[in-house]
C-alpha cells in the first residue's frame, strides 16, 4: 500500500470521529473508493494475458530480430497505468537499449502490442522472459506485480565462413572429394527416365514410360559417391591450450559448421558426429545427427553446434571417429576437426584409411608444429587471421533456415 492510500485511509478514519453529514459522507466515499478500486484492480489483473512471438528465434551472430510482446486484458475495468519490464539475456540486448521498460495503459478489454529488437552477439542458447507487470488503481491505493509469458528460447548458431576464408588447405581437401572415387548409381533413388541402351539390365526398364512412348525406357538413378561428408568434431578440453581454449574451441565449432553448410550448398549428404557436452546437461556424450541432405538437416546440425560445449576424454575421440566410420558408407569423406592429432587419433585415422574411406584432418591450432599423419590422410590447417571474422554473406542454404 502506497503512502497516499495510507494517508487517505487515515483521513477517512479520522473523519468518522466528527459529527455532521458532510464529514460522514466524505469518510464513506473515501472508504467506498478504496474498496471499489481494490476490487476492480484485482479483477483486471486476474484477466491480464501476455504473449510473446517474433519473426525468428534462430539467429546467427550479428543478426537482429524483432520481438513482439502483446499485453491484453479481458476485464471491463480499465488499467490506467502498467509498467512492463521485459527480461532479456545480456547477450541478446541491442546496443542502444538498456533496460526493456515500457509504460502503457489498457482500457476496458484493451490490448497493447510492444515491439523491440534483439541482437545475437555470440553463439549459444539464451532466453527471453519472463515479463513482469506492475499496475494499480488511479489513486495509488494499491500496487500489484505479476509475472507472465514464461520463457522464449533463442538459439544463436555458430558463424558460417566461406571455405576460402578458412585457408587454401581447406579448399584443397574439400574441393577434391567429389572426384576421389567413381560415382555409383543408387537404385533406391530413381530420379527420371531415359532411352534404353543395348546391354543394360532389363530390371531397370520403366514399363509404364515404355508403353506410353512405344519405345524402351529405363529408369535413371541418383548418383552417389564421394559427395557425402561427415564431420567429426573434437571438443575434448585437454586437447586445447589453456590460454586460448575458448577462442580455439569456438573456431573449431565454426569450422565444422562451415563444412556442413558448404556440403548443404552443394546438395550433398552430410552429417555431424561430436564428442562433448550439450548446454544444459552435465554429462559428456557422443552426439550424432545422422547423414542426410537438405536445409532441415543443416538446421539440425547447427542446433547441435549452437548447444555444444567442451567435454569428454581424450580416448573418446577415437571411439567417435571409429563409430562414425562404421556407420557411414564406404564412399564417405570423414573430416576430423581437432586442435591436436595425438598418437591415438593418428592410429585411428590409419585404421579408417585402410577400410577405403577417405579421412581428412582439419587442425584448428595456432601452434607452429603439427602432429604426424599416416599416409593417405588429407590435411588442412586453420588458425585465426583477419579474414576469419567475417561471416558468409553470399547465397547459401543458411537463408532457407529463416524462412
């Protein structure tokens, strides 16, 4: 209760001790106003609703989005003043904004829509909400504070770099994967028909098309080969140097995301295998997205990377690498994104290479020296340079995620 309401109630109580109709009427009016405003305010507050929605809740660092907050009341009693306080994570606040405070009023069964921007500053999972509403009656007899709208999750994906920004080594090892082995037609993926060529198997004849065209037609199939990419991401803390573990692990996540985005842009099948922790969990584990094509699968992989945190033990990388090699087709190229190739990883890469699969190490490090690799394993090196900070601004599948 405010000081003004206390004073009015004290005045009304004092007037009751004096005689006269005017005095008594004044006391009763003040007391009636207090009861009336208190009931009306409580009723109106009980019908308040708040809902939050935005055009996007999946962002890349540096991007902005508009958040729309709607406050509504179903009560016939108006609320002449409402203080709206929106809770926004510090990493989502737009630069020119401090606290997200708004002053509004609602009429009988009124509705108010508020819009404010958020800006993604770094990769991770953040939240908006809850919203706190403070309101009361016109004379300040009483104030009420309520919490509404709950939490809205905002996912900030890792930065996507063009492969040439990561260095010529990455372009070299990624650009040669298509022609590394002969492309094979997958008979489970028919894509069209063509004229029959003598000597071809009759099992592939398309009989309906043949009957319609009055000439032999055979099915065509989607070609598969070294177009499939799998990224194995090493997030084991002990593999990173203590003085730059944060920056280099973040760069490793960005390199993994860039490789996956490039595969999606080329319409290849791709997948992510990761050893680490997912934000909000305490246990390190092996995480896999599977190997598929398309923008929806890219969004799934990027969401895994947005939630990724350091975790796991050194021996676990070997387990993840060999499990990934066992689960994918023999024609798949396996990229191992790691800050350091130790003896166990090198031995595992040799075993993978002996199975006929192509292995490529993308070493994310600032160290001048790198570990030795077995013959037949591709190698690229990525370190921080001036051009690594820019994001991909060209046309690529990332734009489809927001639609």
